[in-house]
């Protein structure tokens, strides 16, 4: 016994209902509309020329016979089909209309065109393939929500919630705050020069501090004990080094013979 699973549970089908069910499932209705495809396979390296000639046939031979931009389409093989394949697809309300179109084609123009494309097409490849259009129908209970809503708007009504005016205003303010950008920082020439002078002054102070804290290896060696000749040479090297680091700093010997840093403005004893 064949059972049908429905909303009321398992319910056996009678022989008449089973026959109607199977007939409804197996019946296929085809429309009178047909799609005819004229397929051609081009030889290696001749596809571009063949495509141009096929376009020329549609323009000079097909359009005078009844083709139009609404029922004509050209296709070129790419994936899953031979790359050399060219297809001319035309749509007609019925097979008789398609046959009438073929009878309206100028034999003289078509023969002249065939002689030009003959060397570019594989022998025996040109062929017509005619297809009937089959409608796509869905049962009412398995329709998609969008399709059902369009088909019966009275049964499916979607209501969009409305925001409170204060909430809507707050949302708009948040969007404006996210989209707004801070204006770029702009400095005129005077401010830029002042900033540059400040940076140079800071760098000069750092170099002076480093020169004051510098203890050369020669000076450390002399403080630990060394010859008088080495003392003079070391003082010269140390003075030259400090002079390179800061031109305003001078090095002299104090009364004990140790190097002493003299900066501009310092008051020196009379005996120096």
C-alpha cells in the first residue's frame, strides 16, 4: 500500500487518488516556443575570423530574414564546451516560425557567405539543434517565501518596525559622528620656523651636555699617571675633540695641570 505523508499523519491512498497523483507527477507540459542553436566548430587559430563572419551573417543575412536583437544570441565556447565552438541561438514562438525563417534566408547571400567561412570551419560540424521550452513550476506549499509574498500579498504582509523619533535622531547623530573627520593640522610658515628653531636648540643642548660628560681615554690615562709629553698630546687631542663637538667650549689647564672647561661668560682668575 502506498502512503502519503501529510499534515494529518499517515493516510493510505485509494487507487484513483494514486493514479491521479502519479499522473500529476509524471506529466510534463512543453510550450510551443522553441530555441534553435546553430553550432559550428572552428579550426585551430581561426576562431576570431569565424566569429566575425558569424556576426556578419546575422547582420547581413539573418536580420533581413526575420532575426532581431531580442530573439538572437551569439555564444562562444569557454568552459565545459569546446573552445572552438560557436553557437547562434534564435528563439521563435513555434517550430513553424523557425522553419519559415529558414525559408526566408536568401540562398544567394548564404551561399556566398558559406564559401568564405568554409576554410575556417571543421567539416561536418555545422548543425542545428532545436529545443522546446519547458516551464519551471513549483507547488504552492514548496514556494519560496519571496515568491509566495509576491504571488499573494494579502496573505503575507511584512510590517517594518518604526523607530521612536528620539531613537531615530540618536542613530542619525551617531552616523554623523562616525562620518565626521577632524580637520588636518595646519601650520603657517612662522609657526613652522619657531618649531624648527626649538628642535635645533634642544639638539644643541644635548650635544653640549654630552661634551661636558665626555671623558676621553687619554684624560683617564693621565689622571692615573703618565709622562708630561703624553699630557700635552692628550690635552691637544681632547681639546680638538671638544672643539669639534661645540665651538663655544674651550679647554685650558688649571693650577694643578688638569684640563679645565671654559665656557663663554665664565670669569677667569688673573693668573690664567
